[in-house]
C-alpha cells in the first residue's frame, strides 16, 4: 500500500470515528430534549386538571373553560413551548389542525413527529383519559443546533490532527490529545443538554405554578402547596424567601439540587427542588471518551498493517475473515444484549419495553433491587438449588469409573445415562409433574419438599452429561501412569486419589463451574414444574427476573437484577478457580 493511500485511509477512519461521536452526542441531546418535553407535558396536563372546573353534568371538564385555559397558556409571557390540547382526538387550540389518530390514545405517553403526547385525565376523582396534551420541546434544531455546540469543532480538530499525523508525519500524541478533547467536548454537550432539560422543566413548572395560583377555582385567600404539588410531579415544594426566578444549582445536605423560585402571591415565594438530570450523565463520560479513543486505536492498527509484510497481512486478514461470522454472532446476540441490559438498568422503564423516552435514573434500579427481600430470597433459594451440582458430580464420577471400559454394554449404559440430558426440558418437566401428582404424596405441591424434588430431578438429568465428561477425561489419562502406580504398590484407592483425581482436576473444575452457572440460570424447569410455587419456595432468581421484567414490566429493574446475578456468578466462578485449581490447571481448563 502506498504512503498516500494509507494516509487517506487513516484520515477517513478518523473521520468516521469523529462522525460517530458527533452523532451519538447529538442523539443523546435529542433524547434529553424528548425527556424534558414529556416532563413539561405531564406538568401541563396536571395544570389543566387543576385549574379547569368540572362539568357538573358529567365526569369531564367544562369544555369552554378548558379551551380558555389552553389559549391563555399559549399566550403566557415567558412560555416557550408550543402546546396543543386535544379533547378526545379533536384539537382545541388550533381547531383547523388534523385530529389525533385514535390509536395514539392507547399508547400514551407517546412521542410523535417531534411532539410529546401525554394523557389528560378527568377532574378530581375521575381517572378516565378525556384528552391529550401535546408539547413540543424548545430546542435549537437544524444547522444551528449542529454548529453551536462543542462537539462539531472538536470533531473537525480531531480529523485535522489525524490528517496532519498521516500526511505530514506529525507526532501521534497530537491526534491522541485531539481525540481526548473530542470525547470531553461531546460529554460537555450531553451534560449541557441534560442541564437544559432540567432548566426548561423548572422554568415551565414555575410559570404553571404561578399561573395556577391565580386560576385555581373556588374562593380562596392563599393557595396551599399541596394544591400545586401535582404540577410539580413529585418535586419538593418548600416555602422560601424572595430570590431570583432563574434555575440554579444548590447543594442541600450534601446533595446537589436544581432549584427555581415561584412567586405564588404578594411576598409569598416557594422553591421547586428536583434532582438535576446532569447528575446521571457520568456513564456518558466513559462511553464518549472511549468511542473517541477508538480513532487513535484504529490509527495504530492501520500503522501496524502498513509495517507488516504483505504475506503476514493476508494471513491475518484471512484469519479475521473466518472469525468474522462467529464474531458478528457474538456481538449481535451476546455483547449487544449485554450493553442494552446495561442501558436499561440505568434508565426508567415506565413507558414500556420500546419506549423512546427513557429518563436516566442512575443507580436507582440497583438500589431498589438490593432492598427487595424477594430478590435476596430468590438468590438464596438458587444457592440451595445449586447444591445438586457437587452431588451429581460425585455420582457422575462414580458411574464414569464403572463405565470407563470398552464394550457394547458400556456404550449402551452410557447412552441410557445421557438420554435424560438430551431430552426436552419441557417434556421431562411435564413427565415428572404427572409422576409426582399420581403418587400418595404430591412432592412438588408441598412447600417442604418442592425444592428437594427439583434438586433430585436436576441430579437425574445432569448425571449423564457430567459422566460423559468424566469418561472423556479418564480416557485421556495414559495407562503408563497406572502401571507405574501398581509397580510402586499403590492400591485402587491410592491410584484414584494420587493419579486419577489430580489428572481430572481440569474436567472437575469445568463441570463444577458450568454446573453452578447453569443452576443459577435455571428457569424453564421451574416454570414448567411449579411456576415458582408453592408459596414461592421454588422462586429461583431467574424466575424472579422474569417476573420483574415481563410480568411487572419493570425492565430497568430486571436488567439491574440480571447484572447483579452476572456479577455474583463472576465472583463465584473466580473463587472456584482460585480454590480448586492452580495456574497451570486453570489455563488448561
């Protein structure tokens, strides 16, 4: 490859990385704009529900008053978010606009055509959805939104630095510094978008609360904070002294809070305090910085390719070509879902599995999971259930020692032991369920014996598989070792303990580690046999994860639980490797 061609390829690779960082930062900024718009729309819907009187003849609002309140809000000084309110599916503010499709009412909250749609519920005790509130975010869009940020000039600088290194032979550290600057700039834009999202909601909430203080129906002298609490969406409302009405950050009891002051009457001020969204952007610092540094890594890889001979390069390219299908499969079906689980674990999931608006909640899902006694109970039951692994290993090793000989009978017996493992788990579970219910005592229906019955069934299913692994290990041991032990006068027990078992240590470690991991991942057998019952005694951790994610639709908490199980299994596996094998055996295993 010529020098000019290599330089052009390296610069193009740097441009692709810079474009990826720019696109990711812009996408996350847009997501924060959507989250902020949904939050403002929720507060606006709560405002309409609070200030609009009910229709005395129905459970709906007074339509004329609702229209008046909507038009008044659109002309409110300082209000910068276009609002449309639908009564049912008919628009009120812009009567000539197209009606809302009826299907959109069934999937609220919803994001459509750059607009946040949230339900408008009936007055007071009525929980029926009577309409929709639509709010557009206030943001810089188009070319202005792309140019007036930090990422775009930093991306240009990174590409220019890469071109200088490639074409002019400048020091590579200049490109590394530019890549670091690009990652920091992208993070600054993401953090800024998160901050603007919180500030916009605080500003909108301040205006709504001030307007609601003068429009709440009924005779009153002073409005109470409890009456305005629905507009604040759970934010802390505290009476305060007169201060600036701009959003600010204040440290309260060691915690940074976003605060804005709302004037609710003559000399009466209230602070609206909430957790700022930028508090939860630390994960983007690592992600964007790592993505930006892919440019220098790719640059180094291309430089290595240039210095490597053509034959070695072809061999390397051929090897990676053969590895590409397996690597792609691993990335799509293993690494990709793990990254998506990590994303779900730090985001809320109240809007459904594929909701495009997911507020960042940081470690809140992990805190909820850790405090849940059902989670720890399911982990404890899974640990008890995993005790079948050493029992089945001992039985499998004994059977392997007996059947480790040539002959048709040994082959037939091995196949008979291996058959339960090869059978369908659902079929085996249904057969054992029928077998258990026909006897004088229902083992699976008794809380005292259900988990024990599950352990016995698992032993029966896995002994054959573990036996085949031990047989394979026994057949790899040279007969010369046993002959030498016999010459030295070793009996059968000494030959097993001094020769057979040490040489089976890698197989033993493999069977134990994979068996414990498989025990903690058991779901189908439990779901078919007991469904987690009776009284939750067989509610293992995988079924608890399923219940959290698919029955309760708490995908964020389910993902946090899956990561917690993953970390527990990693720690448990590491401990098994440290306790049961030396360095050579671990590498061999």
